[in-house]
C-alpha cells in the first residue's frame, strides 16, 4: 500500500487505496499479520473518507440561495 500519510490524502486517493485494501482482504491471499495491518489501514482510510465527505456536506449545506434559487453566498458554519 501507499506510504502517504492518510491525513495528507485526498478523498479520491484514499478511496482508491481503500478499494485496493478491500480487494486484497477479500481474496484472502495474504498472511494473517499482513491482513491485520491491511484491516487497520482500511479502517483509518474509511474514517478519513467519512471525515472528508462530512466536511463537503457541511460546505454544500452552508450555501445560501436567493428567492429564485440562485446561490448568493454561504452561511458561517458553527463548530
């Protein structure tokens, strides 16, 4: 798998690697220790993707529209 730290990965890169992890685990052709490492990396990738999706959803939800449905700006997100 990639040596890139997960927190530095884009959503797309993390999803691509997660798909590779799942494929390897589904095949069952890796040793137990490697399977454990793959599972842990996959869980971290899944969490990272979830965080990225949540952030994107919050940005989309913050877009304000005018009466005619045109974007007029964004509202501040509360943290």
